[in-house]
C-alpha cells in the first residue's frame, strides 16, 4: 500500500493510564481554549490525516509553507496549519513549555509542547496563500479574524471518543482497502450533495481502478452550503441505488473549507494519500470560490510540485448532452453548448431553495427528493459550524 506522506503515519493520540497521567500533569499548567475548527485540526494532526505534521507549524515551517508550499525539510505542504492566540495569552507562553488544550465546557483534551510563539502579518499571509487580500473571499475573511499571534509545537490528544461512526481514520481505511482487496484506490473530495457530474467522474474512475473512497469535507462552511447531514444522507441514497456493493466506501473528512483553490486541492490529495488512496479526482475549480481562481488552476499545481506518489485524475467540464443523450465531457462530445446541460451545484441549490425540482439530467431524482424532504438543508449562518 502507498506510504503515508513523509513516510510515517503519525499517531499522537494517547489513551489509557498514560493519558490519565498526562492529563493530571497538565491540569495545573496554563491552557489554550480551542474552538470547533481548532479542535478538529488537533484531531487531524493526532490521527495522521495531516501526516507528517506532529503539531501546529512553528515559525520556520510557517514561512516556508506560505512562501513556497513546503516544510522546512522540503516536504510538500501547501496550507499553514496554525493555532492563533490573543496577545495577552501569547505574553504568558514560552518555548519548551507544555500547556493544556481545552475544548467544550473547559474539558482538558490534550497538550501542546510549545516550540514557537510569534506574531505574523495577516495581509502578507493571505496574499501568499489565497492570492488575494479581498475580504469578500471567505477564506481571507476568516484569516483576518484570527488573533495576531501563532503558537507552534507538537500536540497530543488524550482520546478519540468524539469520532462519529462515519469517520474512518487513515489507519482504518487502510485496513478496509486490504479487506476489500483494493490495490488502486481513487479518492473523491466533495463539499456538495452528489449531482450527475460527480457520479460520472466517480464511475469513470471505477472503470479503471479497484475502489473509490468518497469523503465529503465536513466542518465550518459559508452560508448557503449544504449541511453535513444533507450531504451524507444524499450520498447514502446514491450509493444504495446506483453503486455495486464494495465498489465504494463513504467516510468523511472533518475539516473546514478554506476555499484556497489549488493549494487546498493539493492538501486534499495529500490527506487521501495518508488514507491509502493511490489516485485523487481533481475536478474543475476544486476548492475555489467565486471567480478568484482559474478553473483549471487546481490541475496545474500538481504539475508544479511534481511526483507526490498520489496521482491526480484531472477532468474538464462534465455535462449531460441532449444529442448524445448521456453524461459526457468535452473530450468525448462534439456538440455545442446549446446541447449541453451543466449540473452546477450552485444552480441546483438555488432551484431547491426556490422550491423547484432540478432536472434529472443534473441530479438523480431520488437524491433530489431526499434533499427536498430534509428540513435543515442549508447552512443559514455566516459561518456555519460542523453539525456532526
């Protein structure tokens, strides 16, 4: 099976008596409170999704990542994984200090061995990472809301009891792939309920490879996105009705959307590499938002960084052609735009929100009916939180 990124699947989850001793030792130390996103980031580090990271980026790794998309040792890593703290907290934190991490009702959930405490320039950071400082970009806006100081260092998570049944960890998907006898596995990232173009990309891949890992990215979203429950329920309907048994596995990737376009596409691929995937589907405008990125920028970035062991499967526009009478793509269909019906996720959402039933050429009727019958279909707050 493909090695994890960096060669080792990180495990910073501590259980049993050792965790209890660490918990007692950290009880009287200073603490850093985690919000939902920060706690999930700690979990993704600890369970190996973010291998080879063992913690939040220190100063040198942070600047390497934002400037050239690599860690200090040269390992490709496209997005900064950081923990921000207010200035009054930064004033009492020092390198080599171990502090507690608390989450939810002030529960002590882990520790952080501090390596660095440093101030960073938000405008320079967002320009480097997102290619813009425009606050209408949701990822940029979130960054400007962060505190001015970052704390880097290794994390330890005391236990994993918070995981949902749908949350297969990297070590678990690797076992599952062996049980299924899959050697070549395609990872598919989504933030939407499935439409016909998604299904087409997945099934084209299954014609060539042994299995498919479908992982919706669940976490904080922008207003108007599907809620987590809607996405998972819609995929359950699609897999039950239209996929052979043991051809696809449905899990989740609990992580907020950064809307970082090509850089986020690269990170999404590396996460699937850690899960054991050998290939990763990169569609049009992967992890983009508005018109901030060229629709094919996510394809180009894989060429810039060269061999990452996991192979990107890049696709152009997929659509339903009324003349071909089937789902197809630009590479296969000779007909013009007047014959093409593009299954746009945003257009489907608008139709459902207005009470219309989308065309079966864009989304399976059973999936559309499920979404329409779901009470809380969409995120309504400015920054929706993870609901699983």
